[in-house]
C-alpha cells in the first residue's frame, strides 16, 4: 500500500512541477500558451482598428488578447454584433484564476492578435442591455450555451466592447 501511495504522490508531484514549468514558460512567451496566460505580444504586423468592420471575427472561436498594464496575454472568446466586437467574461470576480477583467476596468488599453495581425484597442465594460442581449445570443449560436438574459447573472458575466485606439 505504501508503494502505491508513493507512486501516486510521485505522479501528482511530477504533474504539479510540469504545470509550474508551463506557467513560468508562458509568462515569458510571445502570447498565451494554450489555457495559460502568456507574456506581451512581440510578433504580428500592426493593423488599423479604426473604422474596421469586425465581421471577420463572427465565426472565430477564440483570439489572443493582451492588456497593456499588466502586460499579460490570454486566449479569449469573441463575439460580433452590428459592426462591433465583444469579449465576454464569465465569473469575472474569481480573482484566484481570473484577474484580467478587473485589471481591464482599471486600464482598458489592450492589444488583440488575430490571424497574425495586432490591433490597438480599448476594452470597455458595457452594461447596455441591448448589447448584452446580442452578445448572449451570439454566445448561444457560437458556443452552444449562453447565460439567461434576465439580469440575474450581471455580476457573473461581464461583456467588454472593443473600441479602436491609437497605438501610442
């Protein structure tokens, strides 16, 4: 029995070390590594976000997203409605795992990297009922589920609208 426990403890320890190595590696990597937050974007041509028709993201499942402060990147869902793009965020106040939503409230300057192109944007939390309803409808279409649109989950699902900004 002791031998089995040692083997299991060794496997768990090895997995934890592997996870730690991935987290450390990702923080210095050009962008996120799978589900792990990565470092700031270093590659990708800059593209103009002003006047951009975001309809090209309509059927994309995920994009890469980086806040400028702090400069960490992650993979996020994206939705499109009426010429605008949105990033939904579930359980935004679960700070143990998800810090970016509150960081975006403090400083919404961000960079999106989509198909190798970087876009300078601001992410702005929207509480507009029509925008939220449209995003929830898109979530249902793209991902197969969406929160109820009755206001009961306003604190559990935030929606950030993407606004263009100058790179400077």
